[in-house]
């Protein structure tokens, strides 16, 4: 079994890229004022990047791009389905299944018309199959287990090969339903042969996922119907990486959803237009303004806007429970009653009524909220007073005082957000990174779940962050920002 590192080395060697060579980020390409294919020398020659292509390479914050090598005219990628450790927020590393060490898996980027080969190795303990979601390819390449191919056995391999005539935001995923809920998806961006008009300056990919993970274990319960970890590219707020924009730039954000819920993704401070779906580019006549786009399960939505309003703007799922971390019914002290059933059996876990009404004693507040296997009965939690004088201490978090009124504990419904967010939860330093530079102190206490920032910055602040980022990237052994491409002067 070849190690991932070894594999990457081989791929890089195959692509003529030395491990030490400096890769360009999408930003840097953009700063140079040209398209990626023009200012870089590529092994791929002109078949892979078209002279009239004004597309910028898409960036998937917190997720690498998948490198490729050219085999004649074929772009060859290599994906390894395997268990991965994923740090969702500082201090919370969970056991997911993904590809090449990451969940979601690395982003694949090709150009419309490319001949593509993807070697898929299965390093999972059970069979898997790779589906190319929305691809118009011959049925034997569709990855439907049992019907179009045998599942890929543990230790096995399947080689997919197809020519792609489409353009747009696509994705790959395991076609084993429960594996999907373990993280097994990745983005597959097909850039158009001739660039979209109007062209964008920045192009981002965000994959929406959700997991049900009990507070005391690291493995998601893929059978659960409720979720307490909601992620953008495998990270929950405040660990998500903000999208950095220079004031005035036009931006595309490609949103991809694979989970059990639909997510209304909302942007502050700007109106956008939906320019594409999981079926590719939409005609411009359909582009109406909005600021919230519902990304349904198995769908993708491309949104575009001009970042003309300076500021640090939230981009988030607007389902209230998807703006929280680690939420389980143990967290909200909502009842004084003993023995609320939670996760006792599947019927109740899924919210099916056996007796009584949804709010009866038998069912009560935990109905359909059980975090599942392992929890026999919910711990009793009382309405214990929140002490403003004596804030609780936890890990490396900044412990501000919970801001509650003197009579808070006599108010029905208290506490609600006093527990879930606020200065008590701030961890600015623990999630420190160039993209967070200059945010308002304490910001991280209010970022959770499917949340990140779109930072529309004046030129000097923008340059400062890009400079910090360049420095940080220089420290990393290698950065896979540009598949198969290398810096001109190295
Ligand atoms: Cu949501």
C-alpha cells in the first residue's frame, strides 16, 4: 500500500514539478493580471488550457487541489478512498472517510473537452464506488454499484476514463449512501472552453456537509437524522477560512451540498445572481438578484457578485441550528424532567411517534434529536444559573463574561444564545491565520457551523493579507494549489 506522500511525490515528479517548487495560488495568478495558463509553463501543452480561456483557477478554502499528470492527451488523476482525521474546529478532530487524506476530498479542475482518467483506489475496509455526479459519460463509467459496475472491493481499484464536454460545478462522491454521510465527496470543476462572461476575478468552491457526532466520540453516526456539526469544506466556524476579496472584484462562489439537509446560504451586504446549477451555466436571462440561495441536497449553485461594499461580511447557512457547533440536546438545559429519551431506538431517534403527541411526556423535547448510538438516556440537565461573575474555563478560549441580566434565571426560556455563542466562546488566537488578520477582536465567539466571512478589503489591507499568506505558504513543505502547473522561474 503506497503512502499518500509517496503518491503525491510520484504525481509531482510525473508532472515535472519538484516538491520544492513554489506553487501559485489562485490569488497570485490573479494579481499577475493574467489567466493561469498564460503565465505558467505547463507540461499539458495547449490541449489543457485554451488560448481564449479567461477562467481563473478555482480555490477551495481549506481543501487542496488534486494534482494530475499527463499521459499523452489524457489528464490522469489518482484518488484514494480512505479513513481520514479531520479537525473540524481546534480541539475537535474526528474520524471521517474521504479521499487522499481529506474530507471533502481534493478538488479536481479540468477544462471542457478534456479527456480525463481517474484511478480510484479503495483503502476502506468495505466496498465503495465512485459516482461522477451529473456527468454525461458512458454508463459503464457512471459508478453506480451493482448496475454499471461491481463495487470496488477493499484493496481494489477501478479506472474511470471519459471525455468531458460539459462545463460547470460538478462533484464526485461515493455512491454508498452511508459513506456519503462519512464525508466522501469532492468538487469537480469543469472550466468552460471559452471563459464565461462577465469574467470573475476570484472563483471559490464551498462544499456543505453535516455530521452527527456525540460529544464524547469521534465517529459520525451516519444513520442520524439530526446533525450537530455543520461544515464548509470540512471546517465549522470559526475555523473556516474567509474568502479574501479586493474591493471592486467580481467573484464567483460555487456551493455544493451533499448531506441530509438543504441549506439556504445567505450573504450579508451584497446582492448576487445565481449563474449556474449542477447542470452548468444558466442563461443570463434567468439571473435575478437575491442574497440567499437554497442549495438542495445533491445540488450545486454558482453565485456571482461584485464586491462593492467594503467590510467583513458573513456568508452562512441561515438555518438557525446550522449556525451552531457541537449542538446536542444535552447542551440546552431545557427541562428539569428525568430521563428524557434520546437515541433509545431508531423510531424515536428519527422522530416517529409510537404514543402520545410530539410534545407529550413520553416524547418531549428530545424527539428526533437523539444523537444516537451509545446514548441510552439523556443526562439530566437543570436550569442551573449562569454565573456572570465566574465564567467557566475551557481549553484555550478567551473567557469573557457572559453578558446576562441580573434576573436572567427568572425569565422563561433563558438561556438561549447566552450559552451558544458570545464572548465566552471566543477563540481568536486558536484559529489565527492570515485570512483572519484584522478582524474585530472577539469575532470568533459568534462564528459557528456553516459560517465564514467574505472580506471585501481596501487595497492596502488586501495586499497585507496576501503578503502574510505568501509568507505562511513559504513555510509549508508543499502546497498543491495549481494542479500540474509550476511557477515560471523555477
Ligand atoms: Cu444549513
